C-alpha cells in the first residue's frame, strides 16, 4: 500500500486558506471553525494553530489572499487595447469566486 504524500509549506498553507475561504462562502463566519477547516483541508488542528492563533487570523489571511490585487499580465502585446483586455481577464479570474452577497456581517460587533 502506498502512503499519502504529506503536504508542507506553501502547498499546505494554500490548502488551509482555500478551505477556510470555501467554508466562509458556504456557511459564513459562524461555520468557520478550526475544526471545520482542519477537516476540509485534511490536516490537524495543531497544524492550523502553528500558523494562526485564532480563526480571526485565519479569516484575515483568507481575505487578504482573495482581495489583494491580482498578478498583472507582464507580457506586452504592443497594443494597449489587447493589454487592457488581458488585464480584464486577469481581474475577472481573480474575482470569479467572490459571492454576490458577503457572508459576514461587518456591522456586527464580535
């Protein structure tokens, strides 16, 4: 029987942050727990707590990961119109996963 390959570093962090984002989108902040993220990302809670001390820190990381500007296409097509179309595609890809209704009530005090 072949063992499961252990994820580390950026690959593991990406899986965890992606899991946190998916849980946030599907269930909102109330469903975003370290337990649920660990299950979704197929890792353990101690792995999460080594990187993030609370779900609020993990949420902040997930938001930054999704909201920061996309990587701009660095190819010059020699035509501004074509460059802008490429940029639009990059932006559309970046925001494709955003919900139409935000799953967090930012007006509520935590």
